[in-house]
C-alpha cells in the first residue's frame, strides 16, 4: 500500500470559501465593546504609568483597539501629554483612552 501523506486531509479544506467564512465568524465572535473605566480606575492607571516610567519597569498593558483587546509588554520611554499617548520601547504608541489595565 502506498502512503498518500497529507493528501487524505485535502477534502477538509476543499471548500476555500468555507474556511474564509469560518474565520470571519471566529473574528466576529472575539469582538468586544470598549470597557468604560471609572475616575478612580483612570487615576490608578495614571499612577501606574508614571511609576513604570520613572522606574523603567517592563510592564504589560492591556489596551483596546478596533473592537479587540490586546496585551503588549515593554518599557515606557515616552509620555506625551499634548497628544495623549505613551510610547513603548518596541516603537508602539498607545493612546491613554485605549488603555484598560496595566500590570
């Protein structure tokens, strides 16, 4: 008997549009609404940002962007109060209004 290798799995992926539709459903399922923060939570985030900036700590930031929640790790190298964002050492800029949590 001859081994067919991965050929036996091809019928599962035969309908390319089916895969696209499944991926789209999964993407929509993971979308979330922007969480609202109280004034106390905003003040606590501001304190955490300042402390991490002064101590040059590596932190994790949970932020909201385009209906999804992301987590990024890095050091804060810039706090821009005029444009309301922080700059991280991995060249990412996150606006204050996007930040959900810092730990």
